[in-house]
C-alpha cells in the first residue's frame, strides 16, 4: 500500500517539472524577443538598445508580441507533456465537456465577476494602476480598431488557450490524479499566479485560477474555461481601450467590488446546480 501511494505521489512530479520548464523557457523567450527588437530598433546605436527594448515592451505591439509568445510556449510544453504521458485529448481535457449552456454562461460571468471585484478592490487599495495591469491600460488606451482587434486575438484569446491548456489541462489533470481535486486546483492556481511575476495581477490570477480550476473539474473539460478566460481578458482590453482611468470615487470602487462578488456568488450557485451540466 505504501509503495502504491509513493508511486502515485511521484506521478505528480512530471507536471511540476513541466511547469519549471515552461517558466524558464518563457523568461528566455521573452528576453530574446525584447533584446532582438531593441537591437533592431537601436540599429547601430548599442547604447540605446536596452531603452528601445523597454519602450517596445511597454507598447501595445510589445504587449501583444509577448502575450502571443507566452501562449505559444505554454501550448508547446502542454502538448509535449501530454504526448509523453500518452494521450493528448485525455491528458489536456480538450475533449467536449459536459457543460450545459447555463453552465458555460455561469463560468463566463463568474470569471468576469471575480475580475471586476479584484480590479475594483486593487483600485480601492491604491495598487490597481501599478504593475502589468497598469502598463497594459496605458499601452491600450485609445487604441485604433486594427490595434484593438489584434489585441483581442493576441492578449485575450491566445493567452486563454495557452494558459488553460497548460494549467487547467496538463498540470491540474496530472496533479488531480496524484493528490485529488482540490489540492490540484490550489497548486495549479498558485503556479498560474506566480507565472505572472506581478503581485497584483498574480494575486488576482490565483483567485480566478481557483474558480476556473473548479469549473474544469465540474465540467470535466477545459473548453468552457478557455471561453470564460478569453471573455474576461476581452472585457479588460475593451475597457482599457475605451475608458479613461482615474477620477473614480472610492464609493464607486467599493460598489464595483460588491457587484463583482455578488455576480460571482450567483454564478457559483448556478454552477453547483444540476442544470449546469448535461445529462
């Protein structure tokens, strides 16, 4: 019995190693991308290479390039991991889920509710405009229709596909087989938050990861979580591009946080019902 438990626990290590591999490759890929663009923009002026790389990273084009690169890396690592484990469809849970229409809608609006609550709470605490989220808002403010369309593809859809396939698909599935559902959801969510390398965005990503992880287990598939994740990213991008930041009262921020939590609670209740799943 002890040997069986030991083998079961060891079975989780490939998932953790794949995360470490993805983490390292992401850092290297992003560094190479920014350095290459910085050198290209600086031309023969090597003294401004670093400045040009930072300027590109803070732009809408840079944000899109980094997001698309990260999504591609996560997808490649996830598929390689699943292939080594034996089955891509089962290992990544990309098969058709058992989510009903109501369940899918609840997953979408529950994710958006959590994001609204987290964003409003961070603004209320005075940290919402800092870090990656603030940089994205600045980069996307007033974006033209073409830039906005590209941002929706590169920053909303691509990361949703890559992150859900890796975290809720490859990583959480393997961890759940070794340790059970909720330990797997928590560990995968922690890893998801850490990957963002930003305290505010990472904390929000952790809580959203918990919710999406539960949805993936509830529906036995990641297709609904990909859609929910992409929809949440799209709402952020559209708001960043069309709304002026600042000038919002603390009362409004508190009201937005309360609205977001209420929306999430209603959606969580709907997801617990038998109508959230088919059959």
